[in-house]
């Protein structure tokens, strides 16, 4: 009876591991900076999922272009006070366990202040 419990624990442990790499890039124009150069009132928010496959061990790296996101979502002049938050939500964990680690999404939230 101990064997199935150990096996289940092992699979949950393996599924919770993984190597996910997200690379953030920003072109020099428009201005994308993490320095607080304006009022700290955040008026920009963007949320997306970065998709990984095969426990996150696939060699593909997700590249997120912050300049494109800013220009296409209401900040054509750029962003300051930029904050990026990556997290594993409950739904992401559910997808991970339902797919047995084949599909591993990671939630990315981008906050900032639009340049006027």
C-alpha cells in the first residue's frame, strides 16, 4: 500500500518542477524604463499567459516584447515605473496536473505608468 502513495507523491513532485524561461525585451523607443520618473499612479495593466510544454523542459524560450505590448495597449509613448510579475495561478496549476505536465502555463502581469 505504501508503493502507490509514494508513486503519487513522486509524480506530483516531478510535475511541480520545471525550467521555464521568459525573456523580456524592449526597444529603445518608445521609452520603457523601470525607474520611477513620474507619479507612481499606475494606469497601465496587461496580463497574459506564457505557454511551456513538456514540464517546461522544452528548449524554447518565451520572448515577450514589452514595447509591442505598450504600443498596442494604450501606451504609444512608452512606460515608466515598469513592474513585471510572474506567477503560477491556481488554474495554471490545474492545467499542469490535468495534462500531466505536458502543458505548463505561467501567468505574466505587466504594470506601469504611461508616458504622456
